[in-house]
C-alpha cells in the first residue's frame, strides 16, 4: 500500500513572498523524503485551494491523504476552518481517507529554528546573558494559542537570555514595539526580536516595523531544515492510529 499523500495546508496571502516560502518549505520536505508525494493547498488568496487539490488527488486515484495545517498554534484555523473544509471534502470524496494532522507547535524543533534565525542575524551563544528577546507572533483571540506563546517565552528564558517577552502583531497585546520598550525600561542593553511566524506577509511586516527600536531582527522561520523535519514528524504521527499510538507508548 502506498504512503498517504502529505497535503500541506497554508493560510495564503496577497503577498507573493508567502506562497514562495511555503513552496520552498515543501520542496525541502520532498528532498528529505524522496518518494513521498507532497502537495500544497491554500485556504485563501492563493491557488490551488484545498478542495481543488483533494479533488485532483481523488481523480488520480489517491486513497489516503494526511492534511497538515501549516500553523504554529491551535487557533481558529486549526479548530474551525480546516476541519470544515476537510469535512466537506470527505462528503464529496467518500472513497478518500483524509486525516488531519496536529499543528506544528509547540516543538523543540521550532525553538531550534528560532535559534538558527537568531544566529544568522548575528546573535552568538555568549550574547544571551546581556540580550533581551522579544518572541513576536502573529497573534490570536484564542486563549489556548496565547497561552502557548507565553509558555514558549518562559521556556526560552531558561536558555540563557537575560529576559524574554512575548509580543503579538494583532488581536493580542503587547505589540512588538511595546515589548521592546519594556525591555529597554528594565535596563536591558541589547534587544533582539525573533518572529515566531513561518512566512513573510502583512503581520510579519508589522513585527519588523515594531522591531525598529531593537538591535537585532531575526528572519521568519521560513524553509528552515528544522521546520521541514517537523512537518515530517507530524505526518508520521498522523499515520499512527491513536489507539495504536497509546499502546506503543504505554
């Protein structure tokens, strides 16, 4: 039996850098696992849409698909939008088995990707003791998503940074510029901003603008090797039925 198709579901954006980054990431996933069919579908703005990809796969005889949300937290898109799209597809395509994988975060691999981007921006391990970090995410109205970002910030605080503050580009507070000012007011001499987002777009641009008062701005996570490995990890986890997973780990 052939392996299920991996369908990466991205939000989509009017900014062309978003789709280009998503495609670069899925290309890296293919390079890590040759032979695995990896497709990309978008919820909005970009083509192909998720329903269109699933219809094409069904027409080509694909029997099983693992739909992987390209999301860092479980918020509205993971809890509502994507399940609705997949439910409708199951109704239209009853012969296709469609399983939704878990969102990407939290994960140590995401923390490693953040560290990679900070290193590329000029932060060295010895700099952390005198550097405050702003962990800047897109933002959400979902309390679960906000709690995850706050917990990641607490975890990063224990890796040597003199201080870590979460920030949000929308929906939640504080904004990136407010977190930078808070660290300055606390006497932090050097401030770095790490965008906890996957691809460029309107909200990452807002993070970058808010980082004007910082000393270092890291890049988005993008097509990092850690992120590509994480996609495959979530894919593999989704292939194992929950009952069997409990037995294997008991």
